[in-house]
C-alpha cells in the first residue's frame, strides 16, 4: 500500500508541473461539496475503505464526515503437517476459518494550503468511533491418536480514535480530484472476548474476559477519489 501512495504522490507532483496556469480553474471554492470514495486495500476476501463528504466552509477550511468499513474472511482448510519427526512422523490436519468486520463513523476538520499548482497539501484533526467484531474457528485432527479438537474465539467491542492526518490532493479536473494521506492515530478500545475449547474425549472449557487497550498507529495510508456536486 505504501508503494501505491508513493506512486500517487509522484503522479500528483508531475501533474502539477505540467499544468499550472489552468489549475486554479479546478480548485474548489467556498460552499463546494465533494463526495469521497476511499480505500486502503482490497482483494477477493477482504476490503478496507469508506465513503465521505467534504464541505468547504471556506476556501481553505474543510469539514469532512466519513463512514469506514473493513471486512476480511480467510479459510485455510485441510492444512496437513508432520510432528514428532523421525522415521514415523505423525500427521495432523488443521482447519482455520477467520472473519473480521468493523464499521466506523467520524468527522475531520481540514486545513488546505493553497498554491498556484493543481496539487494542494492539507492537514487535519479528527475523531472516529468504531465497532469491531472478530471470529476464528480452528479445528485439528491427529490421525494416529484418533484425536480431534478445536477452539472458537470471538471478540467484539468498540474503539474511540483521535487522529492527525496529512496529505496531498490533485485537482486534475474541475469537479474531480485524487488524494493520498497518512494518519497518526491514538486509539482506545474495550472488547469482550470469548474462547471455547473442545476435545474429542468430551472436555470443553470456556473463557471470558474484558480487555481495555491503548494503541498508537503511524503511517496508516489511504487513497481518495473526490467528486464535487
């Protein structure tokens, strides 16, 4: 993802060098509203992105509202491996299914630093609230011992995030722009965790706990496509 952001920044700088005289016609003015589409990664089994709305209170002061969604699902079925090496190793078959989902909403106040180029740097300060849910289902089978077992783990809760961000926005058309930004986030999370272990001989154990955690994350990148309306 860092490579994508670096490539975008280079593209914006080159674009601004090519077009300077006509760039001011593309810059938004007071009262402009932009619909934003963002992403920081996607694939066949995962997606990280969101939608947002920018409103230009003034030419250089922008209020932004956002809705972010993260989703991931992974299924590793039938992984066979050997244990207890030697001439007669034992085979174990593992199965692991994982899923993760989170949704968040928040607001950011941005300051845009105008220039004669079509590339506009900006910085922002904001806050987000998140709901997170994670689940994993793991099972194993030991062929020689005719033994099976598994573990189901589930975590869900909420996260409050305060963030600082900095980025560049390339206004390549009168009503469209591309942007890339980096984030510095301080997060507080509170989550409920449940773990259930089961064994073939009938024993089942259940654990429950509540965890509170602070995290400082740096260099979380995001790309944006903005369309004025």
